[in-house]
């Protein structure tokens, strides 16, 4: 470790709107956004892509992942998230619930997950179509995919669909 700390927000470009989570592939988690005003004129969308990072270290005090010495070595295809994972039935009250689906990444996982780490970057975006010009914003969730008993043990770089970055 170089002694520097680089969080995922800085690593993927852009310090705002990134939440880092560690999840099992079977985990499905919902987030409710409270915009504080009527958002019925907004459109919402979500997608994700899994990247593979060569190495991840952890801060010994906080336990937070450190990406200072990490490099992206490859990726899997981008996928759209079904609109059923976005509940905007309370949009008039300013409330929208986004659910990060289970089954995002189905490739191999190394149980100790310090090298060749699969990280799924999920984007939840919204566009204010009532504004002129329209305004679009998003949040990103960086999900470090973790081993669980139903996972296939192995190197993510050897999973079907992996594309290496040379």
C-alpha cells in the first residue's frame, strides 16, 4: 500500500453521488429518495455494469476499501434495470423508491476478494422534463460483490462475458 487513500468516488471519476456497498449477489436493497417536491414530471432510469479491479486494500482503522493501487483489468456488458425496480407511485409527494436488484453479477467470485474483485456500478438517474432545458442527474452505487455459498468460486476474469482491458 502506498500510504495514500483513494476512495471509489474519486476512483471512478467524480466525487459526488457515489455510495459504496458490499453485497452478496442475492442481496436486493431499496433506497427511497425524498426530493421534497412533486416529481411527477420526472423520468427515471437505471442500469449497471460490472468491472473487475486487480487489487483492493482496506484501511485498517475504518475498514473502508482503498483503491490507490487498483487498476480496472476488465468488464462485463452494461445491462438495463427493469423499470419495475423504480416505484414512483408517490412522485406527487416527492418520494421515489429505487431497488437495486439481486442477480446483478453472476460470474465467479474469489472468497477472500482482495484480488480480481468484481464491482458492480449501478446508476439511478432522473430527468426533470419540465425544466427548460431539461435537467438530468444521477447517483451511482459501487457494489463490491461478495462470496456467499451459492457463488461460483473462481477468478472473475475467467467468467463468461468478461472483456479484458489490455
